[in-house]
C-alpha cells in the first residue's frame, strides 16, 4: 500500500544543510501496522510529514520516492497532493485536545470533513456516516454525543473522536503520531485495541509512531528502528524485539523500565553526544552539592513523615443547569489519607481523572481543600489561598511538572530562571555567588555551564526537565512533588532523568512524591505505592509487596493493562 524508497529530507540553513532523514526505506501493506520507533530527533515525525506533504519550511525532500499504491505522491501537483491528504492518507495526532476545534460540535467537525472530500454525498448521508463511525470507535449513544463539544469528553473519548475523524473519509493509509502518550494505561489499552481492530476489519495500512516499545510490541506487525535519521534495524516485530541484531536496538530495549524487578540504575545508551550524568558533574557541581547538604531544616518537629495528608477532600462546584439549578459538587479528592516517609519515594498511581494531580496541587497550596489537614515535617500546612506566599513550605516543597517547556519562561535565559528561587526566597543576596551557584547546579544535573546564557527552546525535552529539576533544587527543598516528569520523554532520555532523580534522592535524602500512570517507571522509583481511583485511595503498601501481588482488583487490573515487552501481539477487543 505504501512504499518509501531512499527518502532523504534536508533542511538548508546558513550553517549548511542538515539531513533530518537520510536514505530511509519503509513499506506498509494493507491490514498491517508498521511501527516507527526511536529517540526524539530520530526522524519519525519528519517521515510522517514527508508522506503527508506537511514538511515545515525550509524542509525539502532531497531524494527518494514515496508511492501510495500506484500513485507517485512526489510527482503530484500541489492541488492533487492536497486532495490526497485526508482522503487517501489521514493522520491521528498526539494531543486530541489540540486536534479538535473547541468552538465546534463533534457533529460539525465530522460532517465538515466528510463533505470537504465528498461534497456530492449530502449532509444527511454525511451525518449518518459520522454517527456510525462514533459508534464503531466505541462511543456510546453516538447520535446524542454528536451534539457535544470536545471539552465535554474525557481524554480517551477525545482520542476516539480523532480516530473517527481520521477514518471518516475511508482512507487507505493512516499515520498515528504518538496517539497514546498522554493516556493512562487503561485508556491506552482500549485505544490500542480499537486501532488494532479497525485496521484488521477495514484492511487499512497504518504507520504507528511512538517512543513506547511496549506499545510497539503490543500492536504492530513490523517495526523500523531509527536513529539520527537513518534506519538501524527493520523487520517483523517478533524478530526485531525478540532477537535484535543492532547494538543500538539492544541498548534501547535495555532502557525500558521493567515491571518484574527493580534495577539499581537504568542502562544508558552510549553516545558521545550525550550530556554527562549527575555523578560525572560532581566535581564541577561541588558548590551546589554543598548547598543542598546544608539546606535549612524544615519547619516543625522533624517528624518521621516528611509529608502527611489526613482525610483530605477537594470538591469543585457541579455544573449549572436550567433555571440556575446546580448539580452536586464533584469530589476530585475524596477523604484521602497518606504519608510520605522522610527520605523515601512514594509512588502515586491511577487512571486519568483519579485525582492524582489535584491532590498534588492541594499539597502545593494551588487548590483549596474542602476538608482535611496537611502537615509538613509535623507542622500544619495552611490550605490553599490561606497559605502565605512567604510561608516556609513554599520553599520547602517544590514541584517538577510534566511539561518542562510550559513550566519554564521562554523569554528568560536559563541562568535567570535558575537564580529565581535564590532571589524569591532570599537565599543568596550576592549576585556573584548566585551566578556561581547556578553554574554549579547546571553541572550537578549534567548540563554544560554555558547553558546559563541560552533560552529554553534551545534545549531538548530531557535537558529542559533537568533544568526544571535544578531550579526546584536551588530552593533547597525537603520534598519534591514530581507530576508525570517523564511521560513526554522517549525511553533513553527518560532513563537519564530517572537516574538523575534517583541519584539526587539518595545523595541528599530528598523525600519525593512521584506521580505517574506508568507503573513500570514507578516500579523502578518508588519505595511505597499509593493507588487512587475516582478520587479515593484504594490501596497503599510497600513497593515490593505491591508488585508481587496487589490486594485490590483495580490495582491488579492496572498492572495487567501495563504494556510489557512481549513479542506476541495480542488481538484484544476494545471495550
């Protein structure tokens, strides 16, 4: 169905021409899912853009051929290529929230797309096809849900709508670019089973781009491993994952977090381009290390628990209905009690919407609890809006967010971003001392000292997350709250960041609340586990005991749904 031969994509610039993709061959048959896997910058999305004709300027196809069936896509004039896009080749993007127009109903978006490619079909027939597609993708009561807007769907339901949108023109080929990255394991399992079923039933070809090798193992028939824009290894998924030949593929597989046992460190991919690890920067980072070891004691009584939450409830007002009638409040966090032991890592897991991030925001004083108490180092934490800006906990409890790009000010240099906690909390009044401390912290988190003069957009995702961790550490915290800190990173960069967090936690006895929907990552990081469902805590316990045999059915189901590196592709049905 799709044949890519010798594809080279170049980006000319003032410093010369950069080949983002070089001499790539790729073939996709009808009814087949072909996985593209590799680190960030490997060229996966560039290949997808070349196939769809959406290469960003100044990118050009410098060589090779792309054929869809008998059609030479590169020989088509602009209008014909534009008509092919959407009609014969569709795309499923990573973030369904940004793929859908928030001001248009689902009906309007589906019907508009169908009629754009088949104007003779008529609105009634287009509406019927759209409703049937929503039903086919597992959305119940599709005729009624057609009238809804994107924000009225959950993340998993929005991704189902995007899949329906990609299929509504009956395409021959679908390209899915990281379609499950932002989804929890339960929703991810449903979406992957849905994709597999639709490919099998409709006989379409699919290119699945992902950095999650567990996903590749679960649903793909063939896989191509990319690195630096070139093909490293390709073949049947069972052969490549079960018996990899290339050293890079072997090291990539070794970087995957494991569910069956805890590793002291994640194996890293050897590369002269990699930044040094935290331990490698220990000498240059000596000043930052001494700074952290001498951090002021937390408020209170030095309790055994760095952080404790008792009977915490966070409720939000329900939606208003006709005649100003209000629905009952929504309890995002419902009577939760948990404790983070001093110097330990507590893993907080659960599906999207279970209340994990809301609990973290309550601890940080970013949302107002309805009931319950919180304590840091034995001292009461003022809740929400009543917590003063200069309260000691504002410094002592720091947060590392999921998306480092959004959490760093794009208009400020890295040096100024890192110095901000030193100024805000009055920790270092001397400008020269601040500059030396910032430089030392960069070395401690494995970045060159000249990074202080650059801006956030000049770094990779993993480097930006290192900067965010360094900024949090410069406040000399007792507790780090990490909310999905690696979910947007590929496996090799994830391994670096997780190793960094483990090193820092052990060297400075930090207490970490580690929030994630990836149980394999939590398995490697956490000493204790807490599981949330629908705002309530359903299970807590030691990490080893939990992964050996969770008590609650919900916890066992989460473990069962976590993708593992198995070369047998299950044909599970979507629920």
